[in-house]
C-alpha cells in the first residue's frame, strides 16, 4: 500500500497540533517525526517529551526517524503507544543487527535508513530482519532541500533486491519530494512517501495533503 507520511519538521511548531490536524483531515496515513541530535546531523530538532505530547493527541501512527548517534540508548524513550515504526541510520549503528533486534523486541516495526552516498550492499545481511528501508534522497539534516536525482536508480535497485529475496519490505523515500517528482519516486519502487515542505509550507495544508495523495495514487 502507498502511504503519505508528512514530516513535522516543516510544520509551524508554534501551532504544531493545528498543522497536524490538517494533514489528518487530508488523509495522511503516518506522521513522520524527525529527531536530530546535532552530532549525526548538523541540526537539533525535538526529543521524547514532544513525542509523548504528540502521542496524546495525534490520531495517526508515528513514524520516528532517528538521525542520532547511539540510537540504542534512546529507542525505548521513543516507543510511545502510537509509535508504529522506528528507523535508525545504518551509518550511526556499530551493531546494526543488535539495534534492529532491540526495536523489534518492543513489538514495533524496524526501519534502516541510508544516506545518499551509502551503498545498498550493507543491507545484504539485515534485509531479512527489517520492515522498511528508508532511502534518504537528500543529505539528512534539514527540510526544504532538493531531491538528488541519482536516487531513483538506488530506489529501483533496492526494489529489485527485495523482489529477488521474495520479501515484503516497505521502501520509504525522504527528502525533496513534491508534487512534481512523487510519481517518479513511486515508479522507481517507493511506497512510503515522506514530504515536509511540500505539505506543511502550503497555503492550505489539508488541500495539499489531498493533492499529494491523489498524485501518488494517480
Ligand atoms: C531531512 C529529514 C526529512 C525532511 C524532509 O533530514 O529527514 O524528513 O524533513 O523535508 P522535505 O520534504 O522538505 O525535504
Ligand atoms: Zn525524515
């Protein structure tokens, strides 16, 4: 199934819940929560207290993207009742298999994210154990960057790898996705679409969410 996961990084944090209600009204299926630590990426965003508060109000499941060093130390803190998936970066995990097992032991889905320059080869011995691969289509750290075109090929190669192994793993794309390129990302093989600025910077967030979904399913 194709799903839209708007990233709250581009929302107006002063009226965060209002903005989220708009994407819920528009039909978004997941809420993408970008956690940055100022070490793994050159930006700091939000932490467990905000995720806990969101959990009390938001209707749709949370898709937590950890762009942090030592994620093992914080995984439990991000496992609130609405957390459906926690994604860690392969580049941030010395013992990736252990980290994935830790996430799954909480009864939630485990995702592995790859930066644009990271090869797919590192997935060979972990693919059977995970629920989702996140292909970063910009260098992580900020919203509003441009999609890196060579990533279409990477998405497609991942799709082939998954099919060859007969697995059912979601392919998430994150970074620079908008109405103009989302169709191509889906054609390449992506089925969970993260979009920050393309959704939350729109004049009418609810209408824009609907437009994204229409284009994705068109
Ligand atoms: C980037 C984050 C993304 C970002 C996407 O490091 O992981 O989720 O918020 O924002 P846009 O869609 O504006 O590139
Ligand atoms: Zn993200």
